[in-house]
């Protein structure tokens, strides 16, 4: 639902990559919304399923001094079916509450982000730091650096496997049983895997001094020093990513998990 633009009388989902557009009204999506939802929708992790019949439509866009026809597919309102999560009301209220807290404790979060920008900080340490700054203890620490286009799918699956979690700049660093994972849960990125180090602190101290390009190119043998094992790209089908993650971490793999080609689109 983070990809939906909310207006007073309608909501619009657009997917520029797949050239899809879906117009939603209250009859299609039976929840009450307004334009203020755009302020905090990036904190809403809920996904809904949409079934629709699409027809091809064209739009003229003015680019570089000339008009160009861009073809899109638009959903037919009469053939639209929307399935909302069972606990959508609770998730909406949680997102609103988190947005309110960000405003209420903005100075505290700015101080926390300043520290995260300099060094990786373990989640429990961040929770204690937030508590000392007056932030309620039930606040979800990952939200401090969460971006509007982050996908919770990757974050949740890695959290389930992690012994420890560190926040560093716009990344999440997971200490798993057999590997260390660097994750930016965003389309177009990839999951970076490293072999277990003798000391996670030594690994982090070395990692923060290099870039992803340094690692990919093994500049100054940095990939070897860090124990770089490879990347798992975030593709269209999250099940493929999960299957590859399991195979890299030594978990049993059910290859039927990745056979489906459809996933929730918003």
C-alpha cells in the first residue's frame, strides 16, 4: 500500500516498471482514507492483493521538447477485486502512531541517526539509547532508518534468522548463524553475504571503510579480507530470492516455493 497515492475521493496505484495503473474508489477498496495518508503510508507494511483485467491505454508525455506516446495498461473498474489483510485496521493505526512519534521525538531520532551514520550500532544498544532519550520502549528501532520504498519482505525474513541486528546508515546488518548479511531492502539492490568472522566487531570495523563497488571489484583484495560470498539480487519474485538465500545459508530448500509467478503488487 506504500505505492498508492491517496486523494480525497480516490486512490491510484502506478507501477512505472510494469506500466500499470489502477484506480481505486471506496467500493473497490472498502476502507476510509484521505490525502493525509500520504504523510505516513511509507510506514505501512501491509500488502493487499489485486485481481484485475487490464486494457492497453496510451498517454502523451512531453519530454525533451516533443510529445511522445507512452503505452500503459489500465485496470477495468468493473473487473477489479481487492483483498485486504485481515488486520488492516491495526496496521493502519500502528503506522499513524509511529508517524506521530517521529514528530514527537524528532530531536531524539536525529541524534540516533547521527550516530548510525558514523558507525554500526546493535539494535539493543539503540533501544537503550532511545529509552534514555525518552522514546517509549515499544518503538520499532528499524523504523529509524526505514525509507518509503523499502520492502519489509526482505527485512522480515532476515530478522527471523538473525542472532543480532545492526543499523548502519541506510543498511541493516544481520549476524546469522553461518553468515553475515548486509541488506538494503529495496528494489534494484541485492543482499550481500559474507562468511562468519572471528569477531563481528572486527568485521564491522573493516566493512565501514569500504564501498560496495570496492567489494564487487575486490579492490585491494577487500572482498577476500571480508569473506565476501556473493550477492542475491532482489528480483520480481521474492520467492526466488528466499530460495537462493536459504541455499546460501545452508537451510533446506523447497524448490516448489519459487514456482509461482504472482505476488502481491502493492
